[in-house]
C-alpha cells in the first residue's frame, strides 16, 4: 500500500528506517519503535491510564447492580443493555470518523465518556439505587465508546508508518490486556478501602488525562481529495460493500469470528471450576481460568519483537487462529488445573498475535477514507463475538458436557480456519 499520505505530517511520521538492527534479547522484546513518534506516544500513553480506569467502572457497575438487586440475571441484562448501543454507534462512528477530523471526534467522545463516569459517581454517592439509571448510563457510555473506538484505531495509520503498524498494535493491545488484569484486581482491593462510588470518580479523573493527550494530537482531517459526504446509512452500507469487495479484509473479520464464536470458552469457566477443577479449590480455579488468557496476551505483547517485523501478515493471522483453536482444544482435554492454565495462556499469546496482525491488515489494506468504517465493523466483531460464544458454549456445554464442548469448539476453529485459508488464497498471499 502506498503510504505517501504520511509525508504530509512530518511530526508524526518521520523516516521509516528501522535504525540499527536489534541484537541479543532486544530482538525478542517488545518493539517500541512507534513510541519515537510524538503523536503516537501521546495517544498510547493516554491508553495506559484509561485501560485501568475503564476496568474500575467495568467492575463497579455489575457490583452495584448486584448489591441493589441480589440477582445475577439483572447483571447479565445490564451487559446486554450496553451491547446494542455499542453496535449501532460503532458502525455509525466508523462512518463519522471517515468524514470529520478524527482528533475532534476523539475529543468530543472522550469528554462524553468522562461526563458519563462522573454521572455514575453522582448516582452512587447520592444513594440513588436505581437499576434503570445505571442501565441508561451504561448505554450512553457504550454509545460514546462505540463512536470513540473506530476513530482512535483508524488514527494510528496516520501517526506511524506502515512498517510499524504491527508494533503499534502490539503496544496498544498489550496495554489494554494489562488493564484487564490489573484493573479488576485494583478494584477488588480498593472497594473495601475507599468504597464503590470512588471507583467511578477515579475513572472520570483518568479520562481527563486522555482528553489532554488527545488535545495535543495534530489535526487528523480527511485527506485532501476525499469527497465531502455525510455520515449516514449510505456510508455504513458502503463500508460493508467495501469489505465484501476486498477478500483479505473479509477474511480478517471471518478469522476473528471463527476464533471467538467457536473457540471462546469463558461461559463454561464456572462449571469447569466447580466440577473438573474443584480439587484445587473452586475459587482459585475460577480466578486462574479468567486470568490466564489476558496474562498470556500480555506475555505475547511483551515479547512482540519476535513477530512484529513479520511481512506475511496473512499467514500470521492464519497461524495464530489455528494455534488458538489447538490451545483451546488442549484446555478442554486437560483434567489438571495447571496444565489447563498453561493451554489458556498459550491461547492468549495466539490471540495477541491475531489481534496485532488483523489490526495491521485493516489499517494497511484499507484506504484512509474507509479506515473508520473498517474499525467500526472491527469493534462490533470484537465486542459481539465473545457474547455469541457465551450463548453457543453455554448451550453446547449443557448438551454435551463442558469439556467436550470446549475441546470440540477448539477443533472446529482449527478445521474451519484451515478450510477458509485453503478456499480463499487472498489471506495467505497478503504481505507488506
């Protein structure tokens, strides 16, 4: 892909030279070249703060709903209440990100998320105890996040050269996965000390850091020569047509759908912890099962130097999805807790590799005027796939048993991904 567009932004995209070859252990460590780009460094550093802060709210909302109702069903309903706004506004937000200055859109949406977090704090500290208010605020927050994510992800290709896109995605994904590990642990430690309402306030304050970092980004308007248009249904439909006309993009989405829908076993973790791994302690087993995949993903990110310079991006996605499926199948066949955790951690590494290269393909194979819409669809796939997997695995686990459902799902991932790769050579042939 031609990256001449970046030459118009010398501050953010200096020379694409790799510099001196990395030697010894540095060849294996995380590739930090994108952090030399001032604008990308600002965007990434803001993510460090919000990755943890957002998890505080993610823990506080279901905890508060459960405290009010005493019902896990209400907790599950709240999760679904945020899904529809996320899907709708992520698709629309992708179209918006292709029609306006992405920096301005990031400012508006980050302020909106911060105000929502502040309102979460107000309702909690005043003792409102209204599930309806919590679900409404959650829906608004997810709508803002749906508008924000496509613009943020699409902006990366304007801040770093194409050869550094895998490294930039690895840096961002590692921070987000670390937040998923550290955030819940921090929330659990803070609630007994400072109380639940203050978690919302910490998240709101953390978002102020993000707003300041985004404010200091350069303007990111549509590139010169892009036709002026409005962000409506026609533009959203045009995005889906663009995907269907570019097989490598279509296959990158299908690869994630295959991996997550057929192979994400988290809905069966409670049953496996209570039955298969009960001798090690149900609580310990459950915690380890939920933590293993994110920990593996973080480890993969820390050693991303092993793969971030790969040029055959299509093969990296295919290999990562097959490795994910094989690791999940191994987890399903494991009767030993520690071996099961190792398999899940390996799956987490594979998931990190898949995320890095699917993200790089979306940013490099799509034109800038389409990147927002591609990221909007990407956001929907990433958010929706695991939720569909929860339904599928829960049903299959009840019908065939938890371990059979997990192992079968992993093997299906391997078979379907290999069949797709064989049937459609576009992904196998894609490289930069």
